[in-house]
C-alpha cells in the first residue's frame, strides 16, 4: 500500500525523524478518532504510526497524554510489553511496531495485569488530566477512592450526557445518592496503577512472549475498574481471570461491584456513540440509584 496515504506533512516529519523514506504503509483497522498504519522502511524496519482523522483533534493533547501514559507504564514494575515511543506531536504518534502472535498465555497475562495493579501511589488520580477516547478524563487527586470515583468519573460524565440530551435532567439529582451508595459497597484498597481502557482492542500477544498493552487512559484507581472493563466487552478468557486471582485475589463482593464499575465506560461510550450504550447506562443508573 502506498505511503502517500499518509498526509504529506506527517510523512515528511516521520521520514526526517527516521532518516529514511517510508516505502510501504499498511492500514491497521481499529481507531475511531485516528488512522493507524504499519509503516516500513527500505531496510525492513517497521513502525506503528497513528494520526488524527479530523483537524479538531490536533488542537488538543491527546497524543501527548497517551505518551505520558505509555511512559508511566514502561517505568512501572511489570512484565508486560509497553511499546516504545519514537516520536510524537499533536498530530501524530510513532511507536515501535509489535509483531502479533495469534495465541498467548492468558493465565500469565492475568498474572501480569495483577502485578501491574500492585504498583501504587499515595492518592487516587494522576498528575494531570488525560483522555479516554476523545473525552477529557479528569484526574484530580483524592485521598479516598469513592470521592474520586464520584467526583472525577460518574458526576462529570453524567452531566455531559445530560447536556447532550442523552439522559434526562433528573439524573443530575442522584449524584449524592450515588456517592453515599458507593461508600457501602467498595472495599478499602490502595490506589492501583490502571491501564484505564482495558478492552480486547488494547492488548495483543507478542512474538517475544508476554502480552503487550497500549492506548492507555491511566490513573491510580480501584483495580476492579480495569477488570470490570475487561468483562464489559469480552475478549478475555477464564484463564486470564484465574491468573489474576492467583496473583492478587479480589475481595468478596466483586461481582456486585462490577456493574457499578462498568457505569463509567458505559457513560463514555454513550457520549461517544449513543445508541444502545445510552440504554445500558440508563439501566445501570436506574438499577443502583
């Protein structure tokens, strides 16, 4: 596939960074706000490139925040493969290219995610806001998980959904009940380093052996948030959960908390895509509150 599918300005900058012309670009299906390609040089080196589909997104720091997330994961105590950042700006992101293996060790993947979650922090949140998809994700620090969950996750997105006409205004009046309810059901655990957007499209098994994770929306939060996301959209085997439980067992009652944890990604998807995600978010709000 021709390298000329890549905008001239981006191609020129990438070729300057790599000191070589791009001879081949292969489209990688997936992203909603970005186009992604495997690009190859004449000497056979390959890299992963993605750039924004719309000019709108070049005006913010989505890629800058993604780089900070990747670098934070790379500096964590983990056996997971995290792609190395080669270059980036507000328009594009260039990473090392990871060769995908069809099959991998799901049990070990679960163990490795559990070990990632053992990386901790004094407070819940992150040093700055970032993004989940194209939605701004606020990460102000809180000493209490439930305060963070309510103030930085449920409340902002419920208000966004109401403002967009996706939810009735009555849902704004349930905030304090949401907050009080979460105090009842969440166990007290230390802040865990989370991927933040852990679904099947954001991991792969590598030729090197360990699983790789990418496209993060990181913060320090309750570890059940990551696991609830894995169960929301599928793509994770029973062996994955067995591995996780072996390394870092969940506290009792996690099944009851799972749906509440899934409210956040469902609100994200409701705002981004509408449709059935709105119905699912409404159902959870009505179920719990």
